[in-house]
C-alpha cells in the first residue's frame, strides 16, 4: 500500500513537472516568435556561454593540481564551507554567516520571518519599518512611493528576482506570503543595474524547498472605511533530485475615503481673491491573485535546472465624486465632478535557469526569460455646472500591452588565491503598445465647450544590454575589497499618431569600489567604504510627447506631457559606515553618504494655448547627503541579570539635498524626506507560545521649493503598529495585528506664485486604524 502510494506520488510529481516545463517552453516560444529581438538574445546566450566554457576548459588544461588546491572558494559558498569541522574551530560560538556582516559589498537581507511578522497584506507596509526606507502618502492607503535616503521617482531601484518589473506593476499587489526575502543594497553592485542612485530593493520570491510543506492562511483586515479578506497557500515537496513549490494568494479590498480640500488665492498686494472648499469622496474594490510556482531538478552530473514562474492579475473598480463651493473668486470650469473607472491588469513571467559547476570551484549560470503584461482601463468623467446641469461627459478607454524577453549569464571562478572573480551579461528586449480612445458627448448645456474626440496610439521598443565584471578580493583575513565595472546601454524608440518618431540612445559606464576593514584587536568592529557611479534612466512615459489632460486645469492641477529630449541623470557617490557587533543579534551602525547628481530632472510648468502644462526638463545639478544611525540588540546583551526575551531596534535617518537651479530655502531634491525614524520591540514568552511586539515609525514632511514659482508642503506621518502571534500547537497559530493606531490625517499642499498673485491647493486624507487577523494552518 505504501509503496503504491509512493509510486503514484512520484508519477504525479513528475507529470506536474512535465506540464510546467511544457508550459514554460510554449510560453517562451510564443514570445520568441512575436518579437524581433529574441533570436539575438538566444545567439547572445549561446555565444557568451560557449566562450566562457571554452575559456574555462583552457584554464583547466593549463592549471596545475597545486593551483587547483590553492584556489579559494567563492564568497557565496562560505556559508556552506563554514559547516566543515576545520572552520568551526575558528568561528565564534553562535555566529553563522551573515551577509550584512561578512560580505564586502554592503547588503542587508530581511528574511521571511520578519516579512510576515505583522501579517501585512502588501509589501509597502513591510518596507516602511526597515531602516532608511520610507513610504510616501497617507497611512493605510495604497499607492505610496517607496524611498531610500528620502528619494523615490526612479532614484530607488525596485527589482523582482533581480530584474526590473514592467511599467504599471505595483508592489501593492504583491502578497508578502510569496516572498522569500528582501535584499537592500545601499551601494550599487555591478551584477545588478546601476540605475540606483539612492539604492536598490530586490524582492526575491519563494525558492527554497527544504522539506515538504502544506500551509493555508485565512486572513481578514478591516477598519471603519475598509474591509479586506485574503487567502494564502504554500505547497512544496521534494522527491530525490526533484523539488517543487507553489505559493499563491487571493485578496480583495473594499474601501471608502473622504478627501476634503481647500483652495486659496491672493493678489500681489496680499488681498485674498479666492476661497473654494472642495468635498470629495472615493470608493472602490481592487481584487487580485498572485501565483509563484517553481520547479527544480538536480541532474546526475550535479547541474541544477530551475523553472520559475510568476503571475499577478487583478481588477478594480473605482468611483469618485467632488463638489466645489466657491465662496470668493472665479468659479472653476465645473462645480462638481463624478468619475468611475474599471481596470484589469495581468503580468506573467517565466524564467529557465541552468547552473553548471565547473572544476576548481568555477560556476556558470545562464537564464532566459519571457514576460507579458496587459492593462486595460475604461473611465467615465462627468462635469456639472450649477444652474446648467451636465456640461462634460468624457469616456476614455486605454489598452496597453508589454512583451519582453531577457537573457542573463554569469561566470564565477576563484581565478587566483583570495579572489572571487565573476563576469557576465544582462540583456533584454521589450515591446510596448498603447492605445487611447476618447469620446466626449455633444452637450447643448450653457457653458459646455465643443467635444474633443481623439484616437491615439503609440508603440515603443526598449533594447537594453549590460556587460559587467567584478572581483571580491580577500586581501587579508581582516581586509577585503570589491571592485567592479558595468557598462549599460539603452536604446528607446517610440512612434505615435500625434507625434513624430522619437529615438534615444544612452550608455553609462559605472566603475564601483567597496571595501571592508575589520579593525585590529576587535571582535566585531568594522568600517566600510564605497565609491560608485550610478544613474537614473528616464522612463518611457517621460519621453513620449503625448498630453494627459486634467478636468479643472490650473497651475496646481496642470496637464502632463513627456519630453523626448530628456537625458539620464548621472551621479557620483560615496558611502562610509561603521559597524559594531558585540553580541549575537546585537548591532550598532552609523552610515554617511553623499551623491552629486548632474542632469537633474524637475517638472517644468508652461502655459500653452490657454492651458497649464507640466513637462519634465533637465536642469543643472543637485547634491544630497544622508546620515543614518541604527541599533538593534536583545535586552540580555546589555543587562547581566536574567531578563525577558525582548529584542529592541531603532534607527534614524537625516537627509539633506540642494538643487542648484532652484532658489532656497527648502530647495530639496524630489521633495526628499528630511527626517525619518523607527523604533520597535519584540517579546517572546519562555515557552515560545506567545510572541508580541510593536513598532513606531516617523516620517517628517515640511515645505519644499520645487521651482522658483512652485512649492509644496506635506505633513509629518506617524505610524504605530502592534502584533501578537499565538501558537496553539506545532501546526496551527493565530496572528493578530493593529496598524495605524494613531490614525493621523495626512495633509498636502501645492502652491504657485508669480507676478499675478498666489494660488494654493490643500488636500486632507483622513485615516483610521486597521485590524488584522490571520489563521495559519499546516497540514
């Protein structure tokens, strides 16, 4: 009976693997037949891998046994090597491999336990508690921008499994349950794109399969304005040299928000000439699914073949209403507005990776991938004039598709004693098509303008190729150095119905240097230094000269249009940090950094054909500096007497920046967050049944000067979150959490001032606490 079940299970697993692999081949072949570049990517993969294999074979023929024995293993394998008895004799008891402490290239890794601690339903809530990271916008609302060193807008690079996600993909739709770890790189690495002036956040999906696992999570989250149920499933198993895993999640989010606002205007002599109060509401329902299957085979020769898939799909419906009461001054084009939209999006990616171990500790890793994204949106806007009725009825339909293929390769070898040399390539080809159809009704209402109908379409192709080489050199047991260089070129072409063809080619050389020095006569004191050259590529949407119109056009609510003449921003950077490890899990660190950015991009404001238009422009140089302090330790590390199992953590970041072409004060880059801080603690009972804790997050706002005539203000944000985890037994547990306990409203203001006067628009986003409960069951 048991043997029959084993045979049946083995057949089922291999049939499942065959189905997934067949799907991968079909999916990849479909893309290779649809776009122009795949054959080049395939040739590039085959050519580069052949050259590397031939070079390695020649090196094997010429190397002597003595040289082979002297080769130092790659740094990524040190964790495995440390398990050997010879290494255990020199390791400090209780300390294992820690990439943040041991790697030359600075990197902080956040594991799944920390990610899932508060039972968050989206990744942004996880990131806001990490040192040096902030999320813009109001607490409890989606769509916030992720920032490092207080900078977003492309200065912070977000990767998914080491690659950039397609346009339109949002981390808000990614469930934390499908994530294995989050890697935070403060200084650039040649292996990843150097589009990371502020830093890189790499979200790695579930991969490891150690034992058979079947887990189901049922969650519910709610407040007085929202309700969100969710279901998460984790499945994994191993059969000899074959293993598989499947992580999936379903979510729904119902919400209702109020957005009151106020507009004020003043004449040049200071007299008030405008007072307008706006009452707005919004409600909607986004819902979606995440699936992340993974198949892995270990071949007879030790090679490793992995097929990784990811699918993210969702739909949402949104309705909004706003009413403007003009008590003084000129009335707006429309006294009230209603809007509704329906959106559908889907994103899928498949990767096939082959890892081949070579003699002497060398390794070759090749990966080919294909991706597809679909987004459709249908919206209806209506504007009403008091006393006249309906004066605007606009229907807009947008369809966007993005298909791409990619090829990456990496050859690693301990070429010389003490060196871990690696080199490789990273290429991608992406095609994007978008169409926009606008229809306005012909209304005879007094005040209604003639209808504006349009059919617009554009297509874009983005070709990207990067080559890199890097070396991790252990000079002495207490001093190591990382040196790398990366060349990255991007070719963007776009053509549309309403503008001429636009083509832009850019390339950037990025030399990188990092070093780690463990101070003499100390056990846990070390100093890091990094010198980098990074850049910010302009997104395709910013290069396309197509206009998106606003309903009530004004200086504070302009139309938006791209600029095909934008150039990338280039940055030179330096990072210096000091780290003190004095006990297991105990760390004190201080980091200072500076960036000099040339070709800084800001939003310019123009008045064209009786309408205000905002468009990005390159405008001189900007400088930014950051100081970060962090401390985390168990209470027992500072108190000798028996104390509860309490872990403490705290961090504070101070950011400064200056845009040279914008007069001060407060001429900060990208509305940079000037001050942020975190404080948290965790407690576990001696029997391990109950774990509880909380965190407090602070993010300062304040005034900022955007241009000589434009300025903005955001209020500070304070978040207080608590959680508790109750383990019933080894397989069942309940996780409870309450976030945004302080329920602080978020306020933002935009101001435009010139010789004709000043106009200010203020908006308030109320918030409320959210409670979550998640039942987690293993079976």
